[in-house]
């Protein structure tokens, strides 16, 4: 038997969320004033000032952003420019504040929009710059929407908790820690212009880490700061420890690929924005989201650690940030599909046509697997390949003619989705408007809407084009065309993929002297496009895919969910590891398992449970399906139905992250308000350990809980204090086996 116990420093038992309010930021900048009014509560503890004379904003510098204008730093300019401020209460009970500074000479306006949220210590902001004058502005350079300095309490060891992005590898979303020693910095970035595309440098002591994950928890032991950078483009973030006791964070849009970072480069050498604005022009910066926890300078909050802070983050994410079609939090998705991957979707003679789609849907109905036939599958998913492609060899990659294939779907997709809807399933349909390939309608007829790569660009042999969402005419066409497809094809989930690295296209298209303008316009247009679709279709849910999970920044995740987190898919150990890593940050991601690949009940559970994220896709290919597969599918689906709402609760990793085959992996999801949850446990193929003891978190010591093991169907009761201190003993006699154990208070 092996026991896994946290050390006292790592013990992350949840505390009840007793909340109180204080001022987080004061209003305005300059004249010795602090920042922005934002009251916030913090879990189970109260922020306090050490002395009555302490400043109201003790740990933020006078402005949490910076730029250089005409060669002069903004810190100097903003104290001299007139400012005006407005503030108002939001529908959710939070507060939004707008501060505007105006240069009296050039009429450059800097607008800083901040939002505070009720019940959680989160503040976010976005900076906008506009030219209200009649002539060109001076050059705006080194634009950093995040330039934040704080002085934590004196503690010796600092680390940055973050993750890999996605690169279709088993280590996608792997968590890791980067040490932050005195007088050092770490520079993080992404690759190719997609915001969560990348992996960390294996030398975590180096200055340039890469990483590809725009979410960070800077932890100095007694407290910390979560910070997320929201920008569906190229970004860079630098965490610097100034001396022993001061932290400076710098972040924003860049134009340098994270894979091109060389040792020693700081953020000011990542090709930050450098441009001017014509009269009437405006630009926006990345969105910044921060969550302080623990002890920060003269503010104390004892008892919280970084894992508990992640659960405060998750709570904010679910309550205030996730998209809400028709103002309702989306229910977890259990989707079914006819095809597991693209080889089956390849052309007029291929199997993916209207008749076969209908036969697969009918099979789910006959097996009572859909929502209205006694089952749990609530969406039917059609992925890439349904559209018309150019003459010649047919492949799903040939995107750019956005209408259903006249040979395979002569009536469009509506008849397929109508049948799915009759059986209680919504409609998920794949699109990829950003990439345009030769021979398609857009390529042949709208070259002026497309961005070209530089000469010799290797991706797609330089043949692919980037649809320019920064072009107002192109964007208006896209809004109209894809909105019509959503209506005519009866789509409930607009699944958008993004299989192209855009950075080189943006770089090549920038006007001389205006570095970053093309990227800014593209990102602004892409966000406007999504918002227009959501406005025209209030019940629409958007799924953000980008060769898997390469577009998962915080701005995007406020408009979309993620149903397909990695193109390294349908591999049990990888799915387990990705779920372990990504759950600290995102409450809704998904993956798939192909039921046709099952061969025995133990493997059924091991594979399916590894994919049981809130968005859970299963595939049965009817020609090969047998009774065993349908039985396994039904069993795992109803297990998912029992537990899936708890994926929106607190998350606790119960074992360490690993991709090794000789270990166990386990985690816990807990709904504190309902006092229930579940754990999932996996014994991998080479593990020599048959039992483990796992300490549970978030439970009430005085409550008694009923537990149920889905693998053995055993049921028993235990005291909360016992499960937390002595632990839960889990036995898995066979390798490559798994179980789910749910619990609820009596």
C-alpha cells in the first residue's frame, strides 16, 4: 500500500468562504492618489491595514499599465494630463470604473476600464488608446497593459505556478513551478500567435521559459497573486523579483514568437507595440485579470495557500466569466458523433454523408442513449469535412468554401440535426473561417480579404491564407455568412477551429513604422465577430478549438468553452494528465473516447473515465459496434451524469502530476454549497501498487458522508474528519484500471 500525504506547506484543505469587503484599489492616478475603487472579499479571512496611516492602496504602483509616448514614459505624462472618471454598478452587483486621461496637445486619450466583482477578490482591466485630435499622434511604444509592482511580506522562497500550453503532446497542460530568486526574472510567451500554443523550456532556471500558457500564480509562501493575460494573439509576460522583497510584473502584446526568445532577453526586446494613431483611430490592449491572496505588503490574510487560491479563481470563473447562452450557465455536454477523426470524413465517396449520419443517430436512439430516449447524450457533433471542397483529392483541410457538400449533404446539415433534435440532442458543427486554402471560393474570389505569409513561409507550403478579421468589409461578410449558416443548418454550438499560426502573417502585413497594428486589428475584429454571432443568436454556445487547446486565453474563455483540449487525443494516460493540469485554471474542457476501441470492462473504465471532463465526447461507429460497447457506453454515460455538475466546483489534485506509466493519478471535485463531490482514481499500466490512501479536502469535519464506488458498486459511510485526516483507502487490484467514488453528506 502507498500513501500520498501533503506536507504542511502543501496542505490545501478548503476553508469555508466567509467573505468581507475592503478597498482593493483607490480611484484615479497622479497627485499621490492610488488607483481604482474596488471592494473585494477574500475566502474565510479579512484583509486588514497594519496602521491607520497606511495608504489605501498599499501594494500597487500608481498605475498598473505603462507606455512610452513621444519618448516620454506614461508614468510622468499621466500625472500632468487632465483626467475624468465615471463609475457605475453592474447588473451582477459588481462595479465598473472608467478613467480617461487626455493629452492637451495631441489629444491622445488613454481610457482605462476596470471591473470589480461581488464576492471574489478579482479585478480586471483593459486599456484603450484613441486619437481625438486632427493630426497624427506621436509614436506609442513599449505598450504594456500590465506593469504592476508589489512588495510581498518578507518570505524566502518564491515560485511561479503555471502550465504548458497545448502542442498535441502527452505533456499538454502539464503544471510546473519556476523558481524566482532575488534579482532575477522569468519571461513567458506563446508561439506562432495563438495564445496557448507552447511548452516550457526544460531549463526552469533560465530567463526565457516560453510556456504558452497565459495564466500564472506567483506564490511567495505567505501569499501570492494570480494573473491572467487575455489576448487571442501573441503575448509576453515577465515576472521579476527586484531585490529580495519586490515583485514586478510586465505583460502585453508582442510581435516576437516565443520560440525565438534567446537567453537574457527581457520583455522590452520582444517587439512590443510601436505605432502612431491617425485621427479617429483607436486601439485596445490585452485584458488583465488579477486575484490577490494571502499576505501582501501591509495586508494580511493568513491561512490561504496557492491551491485554495486556485479554487477562488475557479469560483469567479464559473460565477462571473463563463459564457451564458440565454443567460444560463451551460450544462456539461455529453456529445456523440459518427466519426472519431478526419480520415472518415474525406469526400463524396466517403462514409460521412447524410444517410450514414442519420443511421448513426438512429442507432443511438434505438439503444436508448439520447436525452429523450432514456440516455444522457445531449448533443450530436459533426466535425470537419461536411463542406464543399475543390476538385481533386478531397480532404477536410481544404477550407474556404463554406456551404454543405452538394454530393454528401444535398439538403444541408439541417435534416441530420433535425433528427438529432427529435431524440433530445442539440447540434454541434465545426467551422474554420480563419484559414483559407487554394481552390476555394474565398481564395479565388476575395483575395483582398486575405493576408499572405512572407516568402518562403513553410506552413502549408506557403499556400494557406489568413482571413483578415481586421478588414471591416471581410468581417461584415463573415458575420452575415456564418450567421446564416448557423440559422439554416440549425446549429446550437458553433465549433470554431484555428489550424494556422497567424503571427508571420501579421508581421508581414504591418504598415511601415506601425508594428503590431495588423495583429491588434485582427484580434479586435475576431472578438467583434464572435460577439456579433452571440448577439444575433442569443442561445448560441461557441467552442474555441485551435488544433486542440491553443486558443484558451482568459478573454476568449469569456466568450467560449473548450470541447476539444488537445489533438493528442484518445490516449488514456494523456487525458488523465491533461485533466489533472488544466483543471486548476479552466472549469470546462473536454476530450473524447472511442467506444469502438474498448476490449474489456477494465479498459472501458480506464479509458472513459480519463475523458470525463465536463465536455465529454463519446463515439460509437455503428458498423463495428457490439453489445459490449453499447453497455460500456451506457454505464460510463450515466456515471458522468451523476457527477458532471461537480466539475464546476472546487478542484484538488490528490496525487502529483505525472505522465509516467508506473504511478497512480487521482483528483477530487467538490461542490462546497451542496457538500458533495467525487474523486477519480487511475492505476496505470506499470504500477506495482494496488492500494492508496488519499486525503480528501473541503469536507465538513462534523458531517457524515455516504460514499459509492462505481467500479465495485460498494456503498459505505464515513466521517468528514476521518476522510480528511486519515484518508480514503482505494484499492485497484488490476493495472490499467480506474474508479470513480462519489460522496454526499447525510
